[in-house]
C-alpha cells in the first residue's frame, strides 16, 4: 500500500481526505435503482474533491483515501441489510493489466471486511475495453460479464463510480441469469447528481433480503 501524508483531494498536508475536502463532498445515500437492481446506493457525488480522490486512486494507485472512502460507502447502506455476499464489477482485462490492480476489487475487499460479509469473486468481464472516455450510447452497449460460479441468493455488487449505470446493470443481469434472487449495488461516487428516491423505493430499501 502506498502511504501518503497529503490529501488526495487537494494535495495539501494532512489526512486523505483532509477535513476541508471531506466537508465539501456532497453525500448521496440511496439512488433510484436501475433494473434489474433491487437497490442502489452511493457514498458521495463524483465532483470536486470527491472526483479527485477517486481519480488519484484509480489512475495513480494512491490508496491513502481507501479507508475513508469505504467507511463512507458502508454508511450509505441501510442498517440491517440482509445480504449473503459481496462481489465487484471487474474492470476490463486491459485496464487491470495497465494499472496493475482493479479499483473495484480493492474497494469490495475492504468493504466486505468493514460490514462483516464474505467476498466472493462472481463475475468475469468479457469485453476488452473499459468505460472511461466512452459516450453514453457506447457505455450502454459495452459491458459484458459472465458468471464465474453460481451466486448466493442476495448479492451486493461494488464499483467505484456510476455514470449511466450500464456496468452495474450488466453485472446484475449476469448474476440473476446465474441464479441470484436479488442484486443490490453500492458505489463510491456518482455522476451526474441522482434524482431523489421515491417513497416506495425508500420502503423497499428497508426490506432488503426480506422478500
């Protein structure tokens, strides 16, 4: 792990993120779940210091912020969520080779420990290209996942950033096709700003895993 005495958000001295950057990030929480997801949550808005924090992790392997980011993701989840296992939406093989790691896997491993759930690698990404730099229409047509094994009944999928939701939707379809009953997702950052969840969706969030 790379240690740093500088904030990944503003590059100033101190923890990562520093108090000023942390205070300036907009918390999100529950988002409108995209089919076939049964629930979707995000820690903070992917802008300003939040965007810089995740960019430094994703592109420069600056991991000093990981503990804080994962803690924010855990806090975004509803209390008492009944989930069987945590997995992640893998990045493309090309991106993993280029960066030397998968940022979604890194966050998923830490989050699974944080919330006391098993981490199970359930998905294999089949498309060669990543989503970064692709248009909205290209993003919807791009992700392609295959299940690596039969999943447990209820899964929480982790990713770093959600833009259109195409990656998480593709991951959920693959898991449900392989036998999962419900798929939920949590991300660190979201862009653009999500709409507020409706009352029925808020009620459903309190019943995760009870249906």
